[in-house]
């Protein structure tokens, strides 16, 4: 299983790069764990930004199968997807 760590303020160009990397992993039949982490005072907005950031990434990715839906674990949100 591969892991992508994303910050809530990530730009669209950086997300496109991560989408390309994820598609390479999907071609090798790897699962991908997406983690959105929050630092310092960012946790005040994490209930809105965490799922929204993961949803934006999954929207750019296209077809996929969600193994574990978005879950809150402390100061981060985690989701696992299959090709």
C-alpha cells in the first residue's frame, strides 16, 4: 500500500502531480492511502477542509473504488482507494 500525504492548502498543480503518481501506482495494482494532515491552528477548520480536500483529489482522479471511506483520526483524515 502506498501513501499520499496532502495538506489542506495544496495547489491544483501539485494535486495534478499527485494524480499522475497515483495513476502509476494503480497501473501496478497498488492500493493508495490518502492522508490530509493539519498543523497548529488548522485543526479549527479540519471538519470542513479534510473531506473537501479528499473529495477534490478523488474528483481529479476519476474512476476508483473506495475501500475505506473518509475517516477522522486525530488531526488527520484518511481514505483508502483501489484501482
